C-alpha cells in the first residue's frame, strides 16, 4: 500500500521498490488523495500492464492518518504493509517478512532492520536499535508491549508486514492524535497488545530523514501532546484489552510514563538530565517494571 503526497521527486524510487518485489501473490495499492502533482498519473501509466497494481484516485485531501486507514480498508490480502513513498525497499523485503509470519503463526507483525539516510543519500549519524529487546522464548504480554513503547523505538515496526485480520477483527485503525503527532507510534503499540512481533535480521529497509517530511515538525515533548497521547493510548487499551486487570495495569503504567515524560519536558534544558539520562532511564524501568513484568 503506497500512500502518495508530493511524491513526484520519489517516483523513480517508488517504481524501483515495486518492480523489485519478488513475492508473486501480491496486490499493490497506489493512492493520492491530494492531487498536488501528477505522481499517481505517472505511476499509473508506468504500471498499466501490471495486473498487481490498483490505483485509487480521488481528491478529498485526507490527512495522512485517514489516508493510511483508507488503504488498509481497501486491501484484501492476508498480509498487509504500508510502503511510504520516500523509503527504499530491497527486492526480498516482502517475501522475507511473509516467510517469517508463516514460520511464526503467533506473531501479528514481522519487521526488519531500519537504516537511515538524508534526502541526498548520505548516512544519518546515530544507530537505531532495530533488534527487538525481547527474548523470542519469553511469553508475550501487556508488559512487553508497554516496555517497547516506553523504552524502545517501537516506531520502526510501522514499516513491517502485519496480519490484516489482527487489524480488521478489532477495527484497529490508526487513531488521530493532536496534530497527528506520533499517531504511528501509538498504533503499533496497540498492535503489540494484540500479539508478538517478529524481528527478521537479514531483512532491512531505508528511511529518509529530511526537513519537509511529515514527522519533521513534530514537537513530542509539549504538555498538550503528552496528555493527548495518554488519552489515545487509553482508548487503544480499552479497545484491545479485555481483562480488567490488564486494562488497569496498562493504564497505571501509562499514567506513570506520562508523568515522567512531563517531568522530562520541564527539565530537558537542565544539564544534569543530559549527563544522567541513562541513570534516569534505568530508574524509570525499575519503578515501572520492578520484576521485569
């Protein structure tokens, strides 16, 4: 599923991504809901003879969350994934993730490593922790999903391949957040509440970071965003979890996490916070998960 928006400069990469897919039984959805350039027309002409490709054309100017949800509703496959227009995907990306989900029927999502570059192709400094910080032999739980949200970069799994039934059975579509900030992060957390994630180390994709990308202007630490995030997470947990004790536990942890984030936003300019960030994180982990639950 490829949502387009100001995508003309990435058309060559989109074509390369789609033509490289080596998995035979695949449906490709292309959609542009804004019509601010002719990228979708160029792609439609290029893939005219490709029976895998279906083009959704309208100009109702959906925001990115509604656009992604529309594509999810329009898909029909057993497995689904979004392919952002400005990312790069090697040919075996889809087939490797399908194979992983076939090997692990208890997993709801499979993902690979994430590499980062700038818009000109130069590497972006700073490693991203792609390896799932969970022993595959350990049971999956609400506590695991919470730890991934709190202390890991769970957003990278948004580029993974997921079981569509895990979304559709619970109407688990992306909920809009205030200014749509981190809506992807909180949605993959909700999916983690549904079941296990599977990391495929030999699989990778490349994400571009640049000043005009959708996430560039996000102000994660502002109080109104943190409070809105807590409310969105509460809605997800009420939607996905059925056991009262799990809901109570998860909401309690989210309240504690929100308070710590608020405290962090107030003290982010204090020198001691920068010097002791690792210590503060370990303390938070110990307070929130004293027994590694």
